[in-house]
C-alpha cells in the first residue's frame, strides 16, 4: 500500500528510503512496551 502511495515501482525502494536498521534488536519491543496507562493494554487495538 505505502509503495503505491509513494509511487515506487518496488517495495524494496520504499523500505530502503523509509526504514533504517538498528544494532539494538530489542529497541522496537521496548518502544512498543513503553505506553502510558491511557493508551490501553500493550498490543491491544483500541477503537478511536
């Protein structure tokens, strides 16, 4: 979807431009786990 919106022929182009690699493999998990109580339970989809 993002590939089409951005006008890239290949998904790899989109990923190369808009993502970056980290040496800290647990960084994303820590960020996802760092929510305030009003955000709802971790991992749950809360309707807006």
